[in-house]
C-alpha cells in the first residue's frame, strides 16, 4: 500500500498534555505503522486509528501508566489513501 497516508495532525491527545513526546511513523505507512509515546502518564489513555471520515480501523486501551509506549501495527489491510 505505497500510497497509504497517515495524517499525523489527526492524532489526538485529549488531555492537552503537551509534555508528551509522540511519534507516529513512517508517513505514509505502507506495511507497518509505528507509534512511540514517551511518558504516558494517564492510565485512561486510548489509541485509535481512524480514517478522515471517522471509520475506526484500530483501537487499544492502555492498562496503567507506562514510561515508554511502543507499538507496531500491521496496516497491510488498509486501502491506498486511507
């Protein structure tokens, strides 16, 4: 999916915690999307990947506070441009 696009600006951090160091890469993603969050201090956090129209493709609730969160997500199932 060479044309798969991730709009990193749509990655929302609800609590306006500007101290978070968040990286989502590569952009565009073709096979794997990597998420890195430094010092995730809210145990009620949730990661969601949605299309621009709001269709949810991935969701994961966080269980507890973590110093570093890293996740690789297979995005081969997404159509180009999602």
